[in-house]
């Protein structure tokens, strides 16, 4: 296994986490975890010759893609409900100014965002796929 690729993936994932810490708009809030997630997918498939690792990577990639699409759908609802704003403070101001903070669209947006982030972080009850990925990814044999 090449240590250079491993360190590159770990440093890129760290960079995504650092970008997420300073995020204040919807685009950065989406791109930073995706940078982190893509590196996690690549690291889970790092042992290419192991069949269990390949299966775990496929599950991780499919669940990550589904959660990303749900998260983007929630962001699009939030973007539309706020009047086309992408910065968090402007979204709050737009929702207050247009009296949209009690609308069903905001509830739908928050549900989609919560489910999307929930599948990314895999807390209960959206954690059923996580043990399969952890079993398939083993760096030390």
C-alpha cells in the first residue's frame, strides 16, 4: 500500500473538515463535507484486492450519494423559501422578512437536511449500513 496516497486522502479529508468549520453559506456547507466524504470513500476502498473492502466501499458510496442528494434537496427547499439567498444570515433575514419561517416548506427543508446529515453521520436510527462498512475496512490484518 502506498503511504503517499493514504496521507493525501487523510490531508484532503482534514482540509474538508477545516472548511466546514468556517462555513457560513449553503455551498460551503455542502462542498466541505463532500470533500471529507469523498476521501473517506477512497480510504475505505484503499485495500483494493480485498472483496469485503470493495463491498464496503460500494455500500458507503451508494449511501453517501443518496444522503448527499437528500441534503441538496433540503438545501434547495431552503434556498427557494428564503428568496434565493445562500448565506446563513441572509437566509434567516429572508425568512423573517417574508414571514416564511412557519411555512411547510421550511419544515420540509429541515426534514430533508436532517435526514441527509443523519445518513452522513450515521447516528441511530440511520446506522444500519455502518457496521458493514466498518467490517469491510481493515487496514491491519
